[in-house]
C-alpha cells in the first residue's frame, strides 16, 4: 500500500528529527539556566555598597575670606563667617520647612539684634542660630569646620558643633563668645 510504504520510510526520520530537536532544546535550556546562575554568583559574593550623599565639602582657603565677611553658599546651603576669632559654618536651611533664609541684616526697629528672615513663613533667626520669631521649632545648627591637609576649609554637615566654637585660620578649634552679629561687616 502506498500510504503504509510512505509512512514506514518517513516515520523514523521525523521521529529522529523530533528527538534531536527536543534534545537540543533540553541542552539549550540547561545552558541558559547555568549561565544565569553563573552571572548572578558575583552579585551575591560582592559586598553590596550603598552610596549616600557626602556630608563634607570644601569652601576655599582661609585667605579667600575677609575678616567680618558673611558668605552665603547657596548651593551648599551654608553661611561661612570669618570673624576676628576664626571661622564658623551655619546652616542656611530654615528649621521650619527647609527653605533657605535670607542673609543676616543689621538690627532694625522690629529686632534689636542682627537677624535673618526666612521668606517662606516668616521665621527670624539670630546670628547665634536662636529662633527670634515665627514658626521655626529649633535653632539653626553650626557645622564642624576643619582644615584639610592641603589647607582648605572643609565643612561637615553631619557634625554639629556649639555656636561658641571657631576654627582659626591655621586650623585650631577654639572656644569663643556667642556670636551676636557684631562680627559681621555690613557694607
Ligand atoms: S520654611 Fe522658613 S519659616 Fe517656614
């Protein structure tokens, strides 16, 4: 019979082809699985690092500042003061909702001391960081300053220091009076 004859010839060939195909498929899947596992091994062996924003940055050399200068560094959100005693770094971030407050100004009719306004909701701060008015719940923090080995001033916003701490131009931390704003030369 024609049909039987044909099928007796074609059946083994198609079976062989199917077996081969399934074999390749099996080996291929195994290879893909092993490749995936091998690729993920270094991920588990390597320590997983988390990159957090750095809290230290440099703000120039002591000689870049005049005595009596109050320098707002908007990008860093910090004021650098150079007083006759030394340097101080004061946060520029209002402790209410985080706006940048304005530079300190001389005493006025309303406030008899050197003070700074926050334009967002009207908090007022004294030069030593105290809250004089408005909704700010906490004083402004002063940040640690130090001199790098190559002579640059470095601020660390992760370290808060007392408002009576100063860094001398040659890198010594000293205690001084509460800053009252008389150390700023207003032009
Ligand atoms: S953010 Fe400064 S007063 Fe609200």
